[in-house]
C-alpha cells in the first residue's frame, strides 16, 4: 500500500457563515473524513480554518466548505498552503479543534 503524504491548507470563508452552525458543520465533516486541523470565527465576520490530511480528503472538505450548511451563504473562499505557526494552533490531544474567535 503506497504511503500518502499529508498536506495542510488554510482557508478563509466569507459570506453568511457566522451564526448559522458553519463551524460545527465543518468540524463534523472534517472528523467524518479523518482530517485534523482547526476552525474559528474572525471578528470581521469570516471563518478561518486549517485542514491537515490526505490531499483528496482535504480537497473534498474544501468543496464541502464552499457549500456550507443549508442556511449559510458562502460568497468567497480563499485557500493557500498553511504555515507551520497556523498548523500549530491545533489543540494538543484533539483531532480537530474549534478555536476562540480571533
């Protein structure tokens, strides 16, 4: 069985993504596909997240984030490779962390 390298992506999602269960939706989806990382609200009304795992699973979760839960309205999603300091924000001992608003 080939070894699959992990990747890490940082995303920022804008639109109607706070107060609609967006973070919980993404947390459930990440755990369902076996990804690590974190998510948090930002004071500017956006949501920020880092996903760590197999490239196919990360891509799948980013596609899920573009849709969001039923009541959310995603208008923009920016993505790039995550930086080490961002990856390190994940809480020790947690697979996927929901962090406080920044």
